[in-house]
């Protein structure tokens, strides 16, 4: 069997157009940037119409080139799905076909979002801004890829095949069985595993850990930041000092100190987990209790769910057979985390929460002087009600924006950990670890390395664009 | 001003003490000490032997006492063996116990010996810091002007085509961490098999096999364009986007100010408005941001030095941490913490000086 080409049968038609589009885009964009930097608008005098400058013409040309570029890119993807037979599809076409569930999900999401734009609040408004919509699209792409990883991936992330070591993209799988996918779409890595499948499976890891860790960091940051900003005084001074202390620490040094096996042996990360994971339960308990304490029946039901359910999750998270923290019987223990998953998770939460704390504290300091807070105070609401139901909802705008940015930052941080070999176990398909293993052969084989690198970059870029769009849209009201 | 400075310096010293104590605590946890004993003594020590080794070398004292000794505010540890030989923290081989100084800690300039490099920590740290200073210098030289130009250009006409394309570029650069951009740069600019280099080599435009070198190891003796460009660009690119965005935000804010409108109504040219009126005020905020970038750069330095095999400060951090070299790790964290805190101080003080609206009474 022949190795796959990149573009299959579409190549001869589309490749020349694509090259022209790329070249045109580059030239016109440069021209536009240079021209608009040096030619000022000729809006002199009392005329309302301004003659078009060369920069404007360059702008039009750039737009045209960009649409051509987009159209060819789309043609590759759609053509790849339409053409039958993998050798005809080429690598890009085959990947596009594998990603079909993602395309469908994306199309459905966007169609629904645009149809019900008016009713969807901030998300609906996001569809109105180009940057925000692009960012949302990129993030959704990775969310769906993570979700459908089992269907999309052509092989298992740890599956090895003889003779596939460092093979180039599109190499046919030697001795492939009936019903198995016959190619390694993006080649094989140094341990003969399929690069494409590893990147796809890696997205599940990243899309689970990064938002979850960010959420925990937010819970910790909010639980401490709101009271610190609201009460001020000694509490604020102490908490701010501790936050600054952690922030002044070089992150990598901290990671090395927390993640080394010797420190893990002392159980320090587990103690930290025990403290940090308590915050969400505490937060939710106070949150609901402050609102519903006047309706005992409702209150007790909610609290029972929060404390019971949360407590169960909390205990089964900490309880691991074979360690001193083994207090739950096997049947009751819901899940056990693999390897140093918990440690990585805790370190990332620990590093992120001081920044969240500072942001929340600043916001609360600003909001607590507003009239509606004074009104709540006059009504005789409790302090916790004022903090969590009056102040916090009004701080949500900047917090949502920061949440998006922070997921990106957490993704980078997780990758950094993987890069230093401190992350999840080394065979894990998460992108940071894959980049770390791939860089050893960087001078000879780049194909195991570039896909995870681009994946990580596009996800973080998408999150940044999304945050930018959100910020812009939320400032508009 | 003096009181403000004094309070800030006092706070800084307190923070430094706390941070070094945390590092001290973490590196002096029992499993670390046990590993140290086994690597210094021998691997097959029994638990009792480990305990006695730790006793002999003063590692089993209370943590605060040890910290005091390391810092140089408590008298150095002295051990008298059964046969009467006196050894101790401050007694180096060859000096009589009576002649040895009573205090020997960081404050006295005794930073201890590095177990992995086999030389005094102070010398090693300073040498490695010097190497990193060169890297930082070039990063600053590349990053700061580029970032300011980018930010000012995109901020002076908010919403224009140039603003949008430059902003997207700066967002993209902040979204690309060093280990991604470094890897991509090496793959496409420093590989003899892929990317630009084989093309240029075929055309005879470059002498060597590759355009740039994928390793900066030779830059430790001799910095050249070939071996230093990629590490510098890699760090600069990541930091640049952030500074550019801050500059843009500050520039757009200034451009909507009343006095700019006045200047415009007076009929001044756009160029004069930007250069004479807006620029100075727009650069106050980025100054703080640039100073606060140092801790971040320190992070980037660790990644880039590891990736490009440049044996500077960051490379040494990884070496010390992965070899459990307690003294070296402590020394490095002292330096890192001091760098971070001093830049914070400079940024605060500089902000007060630059911004006429802030007066510290």
C-alpha cells in the first residue's frame, strides 16, 4: 500500500489556488500595514467624504485574498469528506472525515446560537463579534474533539505497532488487521504510537484538567477574596501577604519543590489537597445557607445535597488504597486518581488561586461602595448574603473574562509541567508530555512534535480570543 | 517618600525571609535529608546509620535553629565526636575549631557547597546568573522596543485595520508558550532537514547547514547571531504580546483624553499629537508591566535554557531541583526571590516618579 499524500486527489486542483491565496494574503496584508502606517487619512477641510487612500485599496485586496484563502481551506476540508476512499482523500481529507462528529456538533451549536442570538445573553452577543465567534469556535472545536475522542481517534493512545517507529505522516500501518484503520495519519512517534490519535486523546485530558483546575482555583480565590475585600483589616492584610508570597515565588521552582517524589512521600500535596478541595464545599454551603436560611425546609434539603454529595466526592477524591489516606471502604470510594494526577492538579490550583484572590478582592473593594450594597445593608441582610448574592453576581463580567484567560494559562502551565517531565505519567497523551518526549529527536523528526504544539497553541489562542470578545461585548452595555 | 520606601523595603525583607523559609522547609523535609545522607554517605545505609549521619551533620536539629544557622543569625552547628574531633558547619577542613567563625550563613557570604557541581554555591550561582543576564539583556533589547511600537501603533487608531491585525498578532504571541514557539522555531529554522534552512543552504545563501543553531551551548563563551537568536526570540515573543496589549490599552485611553482632543482642535497634525502629547503619558503603565515581567521572564528562562541547553540560571534551577541539591536550590531561590522583589520595588517607585497624579505623603 502506498503512503497517503497530504491532499489526495484534490491536490492538483486546489494546491495552486491555495498557494496563490497564501502569497496574495501575505503581500496585501503587508502592503496594508505599511501603507496605513505612513499614509494618514486625508480628512482635511470641511468635507464629509474622504477619498480612498492606497491603504484602503490594500485593505479591500487583503479581504479578497483572505476570503480566497478561507474558501480553499474549506474546500480541502469539505472535499476531503465528500471524496470516497482514504487514498483519494489524502491526509487532510482523512483527518477532516475523522473529525466529522466535531464539524456536525460545531455547525449545530453555531446554527442554534445564531438563531436564538437575542435570547442567549452574553453568549448570543458574542456571536456578533468576529473575534469572539472565532475564539468560541476554536474552543468549541477542542471541547468537541475531547468529547468525541473515542470516535475520532483512529487508534488507541498507547497502542504500538511494529515497524512504525518515527514513520512519516500517511504511512500505511504494517500488518493492519481487518476493520482497523490502515494508516498512521500524522505518522508514528518514537514508541511507534499514532501521533494523530494521541493528540486527539490528549485533548480529552487537557479539556478535563484545565477547566476543572481553573474552577477550583476560582472557588478558592473567591472564597478568600470576597471576605478579604469586604471585611478588610487584619484578615485582608494577612491573606494579601500570603497571596503576594505565593506570587513572588518562581512558579517552576515551586512545582519542582511540590512534585518531586521525596516531597510527595511526605504527603504534603495530599494535605494541600485536603485543604484546597474543602473550599468548594464551604463556598456552596455558605452560598446557599445565606440565601435560604429563612426557609428551613428548602435550606436543609439543599445543604444535605451539597454537604452530603460534596463530602462524598471530597472523601473519595482523597481516599486512595495503599496510602495512609485509605479510610473509605472499597465500595463507597467512588474513584481513584491515577499516578500523580492529584498532585499536578493541586499544584496548578495552588499557583492559580492567589491571582484570582487578588482580582476578586479588587473587584469587591470597588463594588462594596455601591448603593445597592448599602441598600442590602439597610434591609438588614446578613453580611454573607450581601457578599455572595449582592456583590459577587455584579463582579461576574471581569471574572468570566478572567476565567477564559486563566483556562488558557492553566493549559500552558500544565504543558510546562509536562515539558519538565513533572506532569502526568510520561506515557500520558497530554500535549505537554508529548512535546517533551518529542523534543528529544527534534533535529531529525518533527512530525511527532508539531501537532501537539499546534493543538496547544490553537486552544490557548482560542481562549484568548474568546476572552477578548467577551470583554468587548460586556463593555458595550 | 522615605517612609514609603522604608515600609516597602521592610515588607520586602519580610517576604524574602518567609519565602526562603518555605524553600528551606520543603528542602529539609525528612525524605530529602534521607536522600542526601544516602548520596553523601552510601546508598546501603540502614535507617539507624542515616539518623546518626544526620545527627553528626546537624540535620536533626529543630527546623528554626537550622534556618537560623543557614541564614547566619544563629551560631553554626558544632559536633564533637567520641574521639574528641570537633566538626561543624563553620569549620572547614584544615582550620582549627577555635579559629573558625561562630556564624557562617548566607549573610556572611557562606552559601555552602553544591553537592551536584562540587563547588561553592555562591560562585556557581553568580556565574550562572551572569550568563542569564546576557540572555535577559538581549531579550529586553528585542522585546521592549518591539512591544512598545506594536502597542502604540495599534493603540493610536483604535478599531482600525492595523489595530486589529496587530492586536491579533499580540494575542497570538501571548498564546504561544515558550516550549511551543521554541520547538517550532527549532524545527523550522534550525533543522537541517525541515523548514527554511535546507532551502537557503541549497541556494547557497548560508554557510553552514542551518540558518540558526538549535543549541545555545556555544553562546556561553561567545554570543553570535547564529546561536543566540532563537532563545532570545523565543522568550521575547511570549512576553512581547502582553506588554504590547498593555501599551495598546494605555494608548487608547490616552487618545480619548480631553487634552488630545484639544490638541486636535488646535489643528496639530496626527503625528505631532501622537509623538508629543500622547506617547509620554501612554508609556507610564507599560513601565510597571515591563518591570513586573521579570518573574515571568525568570520562568521563561528556565524553559528556554533547558530547551536550548544554555547553562544559565534556569538550567541550574532544573539541575539543582532534579538532583536534590539542597544548598544550591536554596541559593538559587534566594537570588530568584530577591530579583522578583527588587523589580517589584523598582516598578512601584518608578510608577510614583513617572505618574504626577500619585503623591506618596
